[in-house]
């Protein structure tokens, strides 16, 4: 684990807090399933959780944990992500993060920057970029997520993620979807997308579908930022 990266994020989180009391401000619990259209054995079941703690009105920390079971290879991977967050105001947030994926007795680490914007009452955007190491290969990741509320209950989503590492690991995922907010019982969501992949012995482009359920708590949007990592990009394996 990259302890220097984690130490820098922790220093950012506590800097200027004056040792004020911490407060749990938001988070989420989620379960999701996805699979490729033509090869449903290439699937993934994900269980994820997020929690955000505020130190004052501007500084916060967010912890993400994820477990990903991949059907064809019958292997489970894990993700750990730690965010240090600065809330500029109620509409704009900036962050730094450290993420680690573990699977197949190997690991991938990344450290990056991120930002989230409430562009209007209905439209929100999130972007990130990172650099890291995947089983000894250096590389980069970047992506964005867009959300548009068409009503109090229905939201449209779109996203793009790209990872490029030395030694031939190249992933690009595009997705569009919708979610329905039931109110106190959480959010059901569905998405369709495509993955262009050259990694893990796979090569080509394939469409996929996904669905799931997410329960947010605390702040209206739950945690500030989304999950980061290679495993979260893969709809199936």
C-alpha cells in the first residue's frame, strides 16, 4: 500500500480543522450486477459502501470499500479508496484520492485528483484523473460522470472511463443509464454501455447491461465522489 500517498491525504484532511469534532455527513450502500450481452458468463456482482466524515464546513474525508465477484474466472477482488475533500461551497467540491485494487494475488494503485460541480439545480458533473501502478506497469486513468434530474424521482446518467497502462492494458468504458428514487427505500438503477478492452487475455469491444440498488444516507447525494479503480470499470470477467 502507498503509505506516502495515504499520509498526504490524511494531512490534507486534518489541516486547519483545529481538532474539531468529526461528523458523519453522508454515504451509501450498493449492490449491482452486470454482464456482457453476448457472453453472460462474463459477469460481475459488486457490493460497495461509502462513508464521508466532515471536519468542518469545508474539509472532509471519504472512505470507499468494494467487493467484486467475477463469474467466469470465479475470482473476487477488492477495492479501497480514500478521498480528501475540500468543499469550496455548496455547488463545487475538489478532492485528492488514493485507490487500491487487489485481485489474482496482484494489486493496482493509483493517486489522483477529482472535482464535482452542481452546474444547475438539475445538472451535475464529476471528473477525475490519476496516475498509478498496475502489477508493475505504470499508467493513467481519467473519466467523467454526468447526471441530469428530469424529475424529483428520475435521473439520467452518462459516464466515460479510460485506463491505459504499460504492457498492454487498455480499457475504455462508456455508459448511459437511469435511476429511480423511491424516497426512503433508496434508488434502483439500470445502465447499458460498451467496454473496449485489451487486458486479462481479452481483446475487443463488447456491449453490456447492468442493474442495481443503492441506498444513500446523510446528505441528499450521499457521499461526494464516486468509486475509483480498475475493478469498478470492468462489467464482467
